[in-house]
């Protein structure tokens, strides 16, 4: 008897429906699985037969052939256990098969028949709705994630017996309903950190406000203990809240990577990823035999924080250059090319020298000028090209640390950032994929960032006197446009340019000595 069951395969951040055909051609076992399965899928036969037996059903004794179509797509992981098991029970006439075509079924089986969570439940649910399936049956741990998709019945189950009883008509399964919008908007501003906790550092807070307002990449340079990491962790609290579309994009990536917690629904806050400096290039940008998203994709629509930037391997930093420019990363393999989105804000931190105390107001630096320059040169020019703001962080004085005066909170800064972003959205409304000043091309700069003769003279004098490199020119214009937006100004005034110029510390020749 030939039976068809439907599952799903995740490729990149999207899913493809898989038809699982189970036939009984006659003869005695062994059973076989064809259709480009990986080792985990081939091993599923042992798990399935034990799960069926331990659930009180008869193990099929005739030979079975399982075909997973389309055959040119690799099937990976243990999430096909449940649909294959249901197909085998239906093919051996232990289960009615009339309603199987209405559902997508996914789940990993334990030997006792209980179900383990799977990866990629959200894109699977989206594809199931797109192909007009009536419902999706999957492990209960993934049900809330999948239930974010409207117009699709999502059934969360804990054991294969529940699925069998459902198709036999002996048990009704209740579809899970989640009020996605209500949950999403309720938790958008629930942050652990706040800028009101930060004492002093007003110049750094101002620089980070500019970075958030224009989507600019930034690097914080200062001695150990100056507060670089503390400040970076608070950046998501001043970014504009995620839209529903951005939240869905972000959640899909985390779902595919298996980074969503149990019973988690939509991600409501911008992600903050902080990988250790020992990370490999594949872990950072994504890849592997079965391509998976890396840290830059997990930071999509959020912040990627690289602490102690010069300690990262040079090859790791260099592979980020193209994704930073294109805001996506392409992973190419012999048979497939997969694109992962990677539109993130890069925030990096570093010490000014190997000992960390160059330019420190109190402690003496033990590094020679050559050592300082060699340390700074670990960051390549092309990568530095893509960082708009260089911010010097100095230690906080005791008088500021002990002050009882309340600092400005994140919500006040965020309000100004949102207003500046609204100006940019209106400005770039006709430009596809551009929503912030940091994304402007050179052609757009000439049209949008017009400056007066006084501003031109100021910029020329700054580049000459401060020995700024030529690459700083475009960055200064972009940052000054953001400063003007924060000031609610249509024009870029000389004072906006002057403030932008001070954020190019690493472009100064001889900065290290």
C-alpha cells in the first residue's frame, strides 16, 4: 500500500515542503530510505521501530521503502522521524490515511515515542500556510513559535500516541492560538539595562545616540575598566523598536539556528550578539556542511558587539567586510547557494595599546610608539573604512561615580532616535532597502549631503590640520547628516560637521605616537 505524508526541509531561512512516500513492495526487511537522506535520517528507522513498539503498536514486519521527494534536496536531521513513523503505520494499515494529506507533520522521536523539539518551526509553518495545508502537527515545545502564523491550525503534541489517536478519530487535538501582536507589543520595552545606570561618559552616550540614529557602525577605544562593554550592552535600549516584519525576519533566523528558547514566540527586542574573540570565520559569517546562519545573521536587525577587536583573528574580521557592505551573506556549496540576511550595527571595542593605558590621565603606558601603532594596525584599513564613529572612552572620575544625580534614561534618548529615523525613512522612501543614513551610496551623498562654503572650508581645514585620511570624507558627511537629523535641521550646518569630525580618531596620522 502506498501512503503519502508531508514534512518540510529548511534551506537558509525558508522551508520547502517534502513529500514522504511509504510503500510496501513486498518481501522481508530491511527497510530503506531514499531521496538523499543524511545519517540522522537513515538512523531514524531504528528509532521509529522502537518508538512504535514501545507505544503499544505492532512493528511493521513487511519490507518498506520510504522515498523523500524532491530527491535532489538533502534531508538532514531527526525531525522526519514522526512523519515517517505515521507513514509506516498507515502503509501497514494500522492507521487511516485519508486525512494525512491535510497536514504537515514534523518531530523527532525518542525510543519511548515521546517527541523532542525541532529547528525551524516558524519557516515550516509559514510554508505550510503558503501551500494551503489545513494544519501543522509538531512537538509541543515548538507550538508557540509556529502558532505565530495566522490562518493555520497548529497542534502541539508530546507523544506519537496523540497523533495516532487524532487520525483515528479517538482524540481531538486543540489548536494553539497565540495573540502575536499583543505579546509582541507588551514586551518591546522590557530591558534589563538602561542608560540611566551610566555615570558620566556624556560624550560617549552622545556618540552612541548618533550611531543609533543613523545606523552607524562605531568603535569604542579606551583603557580597561572605562565602561566600553557596559555602554555597548545598553545600545539596544535606544534603538527604534522592531516592526512586526523585522521581528518575523529575526525570529526565522533564530528558529533555523535552534536559538529560540522552549515555548518562545516572536522575538520582540533587537538582538545583541557578543561572540568571543576565539570565534572561527565560519561561526561568525555562517556555513558548514549544511549551511547554518552565523553570528552576523543572528545579529540581523540588531547589534553585533566585538569586544577587544584586535584580539580577533584577522581572517575572521576580513570575512565580515562584504556582508557589512551588502547586508547579507551568501554561503555557496557545490549544489546550493544560500543567502542569509545580515543587516546589523557593528559596535566594537578595543584598548588603545597592548597594555591598555596609552593616553590614560593617571596611569603610565609601558608601550613604545611602534608597539602602539602595530597594535592599531591589527585592524585593516578596509574594515576601518566601514566604521563611521571612532569614540575615545576615558575613565570616569570618582566625583561622577559617587554623584547622586540621575542620568538621562534610555527612553528619552530612544525618543530622539526614533524621530531622527522617521526623517530618514521619509527621505529614503523611494530607495529600496535603504532606511538609514549609514546605508547611503556615494551618489546619494552628493544629492543629500549638500554643505555650504563655510562647511567646505571647515572640512578641508580639518582634513589638512588633523591629518585625516581621504576615506574619512564620506563618513564625516554621513555622520553630520545624522547629527542634523537629531537637531531637526534640513541643512548640514558647520557645527554638525565639526561634531562629526571629532569622531574620526583612528584616521589621524600618528594617532599612536
